[in-house]
C-alpha cells in the first residue's frame, strides 16, 4: 500500500511529465520508488531525493530547462550498488531510454543523459543546468552539522561491509578531494549560501576520521 511519501512522489512525477508534455509513465515511477527503498540503501533513499527536490527550488529560476533537471534527479541514483563503479552510467542509460520511450526528442534524451552523468562529479560542469544539478546533489555537504553528521553515518552504513580501516582511508580521500577544490559549488547562490558550511563540515569529518585512526 502506498505511503504518504509515495503518494507525494507520484504526484510530483505526474506534474513533471505534464511539464515535459509527454504521457505519464506511472510504471516507471513505481520502479524508481522501489529502487530508492532498497534495503541496502541508507543515504541514497527517498529522503535524499526529497532533499534534492527542495534544493532545486532555490535554483529553479536560473535553470534553462528545470523539468529536465528534475527528471535527471529522479534517475541520478536510480541504480546504486556500492560494489560497482558504473551506477551513474547505468542510471543515465535508463533515463535516456525512458525519455525516448515517452516520445520526447532525442535532444532531450541526450541532455538528460548528460545531466545524470554529471553527478559522477568527475569534472567541473560547464552548462548551467548541469551546474545546478551537481550543486543540488552536493548540497548535503553544506547542511547543518546535525544533518551532515547523520549523512556521514548513513554513508558508513551503506558501506558497512567495508572494514573500518579501509573505509576511513577511502572516505578521507573522497572528502579531502572535495575540500581541495577551489570551490565546492558551482552556482553563485550556493557558493554564498553553503560553501563556508560545507568546508567546515568536511574539515570536521576529515579530522574525526584521522582522530579515530590515531586512537587505534
């Protein structure tokens, strides 16, 4: 039986497809909700998706095609397996196929594919819609300390099979790479609103990882 959150997600999904001007693929929405509720997930869940949609509202006015960003958000963590390195590509492929099956132009499918792939965070996004999507996905780094700490616990839970020493090293590298960037966020609004807090959160988490290692 659908939960209140599920019903809210379904309503958002239908409104999105109305904005895209295409038939609503309700079956895909059910599939996506099921994905984000998989038992091995702790952070990459509907909570994360809802937080992304909320943050998108802060940047929606400067987006070129906000509906494409929203659709990419639905798919950006649709396929998530901590043991694989091609999650974004597989999710992007799925998104592209859904767009094409809905009868939308190949140009839309290509843009949505590129948006999902931008969440690999392997390069600085050049297009404004990609910048918005990446900033929204990374907004958790600039969250209030209590939410950021919860996020860190959720990530650790997702990697609970990884030995603690190995996890600390890998997590420390990831957080340090973000901290070393000239800017974590791409849009001026998010730089002003979240950059400073993100750097404080990252530095605090890196220190905690180092302190934990030193105690053993």
